[in-house]
C-alpha cells in the first residue's frame, strides 16, 4: 500500500484526506474504488472510534492533560476516571468545573496542585456526552 493511503493513527477521516490529489484539489477517479476498499479492509476492522477523542484533542484539553491523558504541569492525568465518576457526575463537572470543585474534596485537593482551575468549555450537550464516553470508556 502506498504511504498516502496507509490507515492513519487517528482513523478513517485522516486516511481519506491523505488520499486526495495534492495538486488538483479534486479527488482522483480511483478514489471511487479506493474508498470502499479502505473502508472494507482497514477501517471496517478497526476498533470503534470515539468522536470524543477528536473533541479532546481539539478542545485544548491536551494542553493541560497531555495528548495521551498522562497529565502535565497544568493538569492531572485523566486515567481510571471510572473510579471517581459516573457519566452523569462527569457531565456535571464538565458543564461547571469550578462549582463541582467546591463540593468535591478530592478535586479541591487536586486543584491546589495546579496553577489554574480547570476551565469551563462551551460546547453542545452532545459533544460533552461524547467527551465523557471517551474519558470513561477509553483508558489506554
Ligand atoms: C488550563 C488547564 C486545563 C484545561 C485546558 C483542561 N483542564 Fe481538565 N483539569 C485541569 C485541572 C487543574 C484539574 C484539577 C481539578 C480542577 O481544577 O477542577 C482538571 C481536572 C479534570 C478532570 C477531573 C480529573 C479527576 O481526577 O477526576 C477531568 C475529567 C478533566 N479535567 C477533563 C478535561 C477536559 C475533557 C478538558 C477539555 C475539554 C479539560 N479537562 C481541559 C486543568 C485543565
């Protein structure tokens, strides 16, 4: 397989973007063959991708929590979150982190270790739910 159509780390979307003709800006005619092929062979067998992963990478979470959720000087690691959170409680926290910190002693202690509080992000309910699913179901 040429490098341009090798499945990319972040999944099928990146794969298809990478397969565009660089100069013309118009997809090659062979994409009509290639896309179903890639979907059948590579992407079809991939483990389920979480839309929340892209949100996590795109919404600045990585700046403080790290690309692999390993934590940075600005924010704690985001691992084994099911020990502390249900989907509902985590939704509530993401909707209003500062208010939750006030009522949650563990988070309050955690917040003292970092220079700034976890900010509040404006996003749709759907996006927040996807983010929560990714945070609770994926722990790599
Ligand atoms: C400016 C840095 C910063 C950014 C950006 C940030 N966080 Fe945080 N986050 C923190 C800090 C600091 C804490 C510790 C508790 C607190 O301050 O609320 C935290 C705590 C958390 C926790 C709870 C961790 C635990 O141990 O229970 C989760 C979950 C979380 N963040 C998710 C996110 C997500 C999702 C995003 C992106 C939408 C994000 N954070 C963006 C700094 C950040």
